[in-house]
C-alpha cells in the first residue's frame, strides 16, 4: 500500500494550446519507481471532421479518441502500461470571486444555481450557466469553510471560522436563521433528509445534531479524536447494525432512523455512528489526518487523508479495507460519490475519477498545481473550486 500508483499527467491548459497549429503540450508518465518519462503532444491542425490532429513525440505515448474537450493518452513502456482519459472544463468562471482569492467551497443545484465561498469570507450565489452573481450573503465574520444547498435548492446552509451556522434564502439573500453552540470553527456540515435537522463538525472536537426550527442542539458527539474535519450521512443496507435506540426520541428529531454518520478526524481516525442510536458502529485508523469522507454505496464508504491515501471500507466489516492505496498527488481534499465510485480532488491540483472497480480512468484538467478544494455536481456537470480563484465546470457527457 505504501507504493504510490503510477499516473499520467497532461499540461493543464492542453485544450487551449493544442487548438493552435504547431501547438505543443507536455505529457508525463509518473512512475512509482523513478525515473519518470516525459514527452510532448504536437498539434498539426484540424482533421477534415473538425477535430484536432495530434501526435506524440515519443512513440511510447499514443493519443486517441480526440474530442474538443477530451482525449485519451496511452503509455506503453518497458515495465508499465497505462491509459487515461483527460477532460477539460467547458467553462472556467474566473470573475465570481475576486481574482487570486481561494475558492474554498462550492455547491450547485439541478435548478441552475451555485453557491461558493472564498478566502476573504465572501459567500455568493450565482447562475451555473453564465457565472452571473445573483446574491452576496453578508453576515459571517471570517472565513466561510462550508456551504451547501438544502434539498429544496432555494435555501443555503453555511458555516465557518466564526462558529456560526447560517441558513439563507436564495430568493431574497436574507439570513433566516443563525445557530450557535460550537466553541471553535465549523469545518463541515451535512443535511438530514429535507433539512429539519442538520449535522455540523468542528475544530472543537465535536459533531452536533441540530433542530433547525428551534436552533437547538439535540445531541453532541464528543471524545471522537480531536478536530473533526469532515462529516457525511448515508443509509447503509439493512444488514449493517446501526445500534439500538433505548431512549425517548424528541419529536424535533426527524428522519434520523436508518442513517449512519461518518466523521473524519485530524488524529487519523474515521468513525461511524448510528445517527438515531448515537452508538459508535466502528472506528478505523488511517496513517494521517482524514480530510474528507463519503458514502459511495449502501455498503461502501471512502475516506482520503492528508498524506494522499485513499481507503475504501465495507460497512459490513470495517476491520480491513476493501482497497487502500497512496496517490502521488498531495493531500486528498474532497470526494464526490459517482456511480459506485467517486471523484477525488487533491492538493497538487489534480482531480480524478475512480470507477466502481476502484480503478482510475479519467482525469479532470485545468488547475496548474493549485489545490482543488471541493467537487460537486448538478447531475449534468461537475464543478470544482480552486486556490487559483476559479470555479471550473465539466460536462459529465465528456466523462
């Protein structure tokens, strides 16, 4: 597990430079056992059907299935062979946030709205087709670390360094509710069902279940393992024991039954709790801080660490991971479930898809080594938020 996976790396702006005749873009095969191999793609103009005509300078590299926003590159060396599809963004939004300000979080709806936050504490609502800013939510003090839409698509949940949870109307831009109770910055949130209850996790070492209507804490998960970096809710299959509920349940607690809460911690631990029972179902130790965690099916979850490791766990038996490997890409910063697999973004600017067989086949390009902090989807497109101040939009049909 300690050996990083081999990978192919393509120049981040390949889709732009190769549109020009005689344009060049570098390509590299990065091996787990150095040295790596480097070459160039050379553009020879457009083919009769309007697509790029490309060749690789080194015969060990081959390019195929060339489209306007995607291509496939294969490498066949003496000791390894590899193939990857590279997909470029269809739109890069660079004016939603102030240039050079890190876009720390992003979420989108199927109704055409996006919400995002940056390193200056700005929280903005915008149109996903044009990038036009519709609202700026004003009220947080300090950085906003997390923002997301409620299932309705017209209400926004945000939280951050000021230890406040805020709920906003996307229609008016007004803050409808402010919830307080954490003693340090709030790093992540999750929404229970339609949103009468929510989950928050914090640098104070706790996660809390809240009643939104009364702004009251229904339960605090404590003594977890120091700073809680991430949280996720899922509905495991019936064979997964979520613990027994031997208490009187508040009528303010809605739709917590049958759900598991994942908590990823700075001390390198991942925990699963029965949300209704409050019982700890499992604990799993990683080699470094767990930055992000997600459910990818009703039996599998995934987490990513600061040292670049990815772990796939079977919820029916979490003692040994189903798969575990190290990516030579920097910290794993964000995960997005997709068709039994997931997308992952990293600290070196790469963003890639791992399929249901836990194999990497697709790379999303665009960032030039700037960390990609968050990935989200509106079911038609993938969106990423990046340290370079941009939000990139990728069409899922290209993937």
